[in-house]
C-alpha cells in the first residue's frame, strides 16, 4: 500500500508560531541590562497586557506621549500579541527595536526577535527575515534566546523558498535551544521535504521525546512513517494526532483524510 503524507505538514514550517506556543515574552539578552527608572511602570504594563490588552494599549499610548519610549512600544506590542493582532504587534516591536538601537540599549536585540516572530505570524516572511537578521547580527542574543531567533529565521527562509539556508539556521537552533520541541519538529519536517529520511526519523524521535502530546508532532511522525512505508507507524501517529487535536483544528480534518487511506477493519 502506498501512503501519502498529509499536505498540511508542508505548512508547518510557516504557520504562525503562536499556533504552537505564545510569542516570546520579554527576555533579557545575555548582556546585562542597564537600570532604567521606567522598569516599574513597564512591569505593570506587561502584566496588564496579559490580562487586559485593551487597557494596556491605552496605557502604552499615554505612556508613549509621556516619554515611555521603547518600553511603552514593547508593552503595546505585547498587548497586540495577546489580541493576536500580528501586524500591529510586529510594527510596535519594530518601533521599540529602532528606538532602543538609537539609545544603544541591548534590549533592541530582543525587540527585533519579537518583531520577527510577529511578522511571521502576520505572514510577512520578508520583514520577518530582516528583523531576525538584525536581532542575530547584534551579538546580544545568546543561549535559548539566540536559538529561538535562529529557529524563526529558518521558518522565514523556508517561506522564502530557501531550504538550504534554513537548514543551517535550524542546525544552529538545535545547538542553542535543544530543549525546544518545535525546533526538532521543524528540523524533521524540513529533512523529510529535502528527502533526507534518516535525518527526519532521527529528529522526530527527539520531538516526540519532548512533546508527544502535541498533535503537530504526531502529525509529522505519521508523515515520516508514511514516507518510510511504515503503515502501522503512520496509522498510529495520525490516530494520535486526531485524538489530541481540537475538534475544529485543521489537523483533525486532515488526519481523517489520511486515515481514510487505510482499509476498514
């Protein structure tokens, strides 16, 4: 029996990260952050952005007029993120990054990374790539934060049709952020699409070890099993993806189609 991987899996590379996890909250680059008297108001604004984004937008707007600068702009971006208004969030993060660069504040790297992530969620891979290039070129992101930016740039490169360059960034992300299941999932998916089945099989094992309860991971595990001609493995993984996915999820619908390939028993 010839099995066909799900078409949906091809979209995993470019789907908004927010479908898998929230956009990154404020994180400090490795370089020490300078003290700033605006920090206390910023922390209150960030907390407000999570629980009452409309109020946080008003607060950020008035604070911007009062000299809140890039602190206020980032808070605005987080409020838009909570509301899933990706273009507005991306623009706010970008403005924060530019202002922080002018002030020679190392926070700019994180703002650029958040802008890139939000541009990806908005479907603008070109602007995402530019923002992530700026974040990574700064040298102020290290460890997990750098790995997340490398992962996002890989997604932007896949969306731009450059899988070879994306592979370089994904390999780097796996070193910088090895605990992130999404990095292993996207690495496995990219390997399958590039017809490197051994690499795909190896990396999906790592993704499953970190997030077996994620329907996207089970979906790709089924695709890789199908590519390898493993009917039992494909059936098992796709069935698990269907079980885990919300009723209105595209994954639920697509796995139903895939499982229809198998004869009734």
